């Protein structure tokens, strides 16, 4: 596991060190264990943050569009062939 320098986000290179603690201590947060496991796998595969992958997995599973203003997350979604929801611009 690495730590973040000032101004950087921390990156978990070996998530297996975190998972046992998380499951033991925070198990009530995730009733859908497959969601967490698949999100963890996706985070490792894409190099993207786990908390964002928790949104990507249901979008893939349900073939649903993802709504986000996060450009980096939208880029990952596009690479995974997840459609993006676009709000209509009320100023047009």
C-alpha cells in the first residue's frame, strides 16, 4: 500500500490488505457483497478509485446510464462501454 504525498490521492496497490478489516468492521455498509468484490476487482483492473467503481458496477450490471460530472470517471465509464446520462441544458 502506498501513501499520498500532499496534494495527491492515496492509491491502494494491494487492496487485499484492506479488505479483511473492511469486511470485519464495516460489513453492514454493503449488503450486496458481490457489488463490493466486483468493485474492488474493477478498481484494480482500471486503476480507478474504489469508491467510484462502486457506481460503475451497478451501471454495468443493470445496463444503466451513469450520471456524473467527473471527467475522469466518465472516461473510465466510456472505456467500459457504460453509457453516460446527459441532462438537458435548460439554457438552450
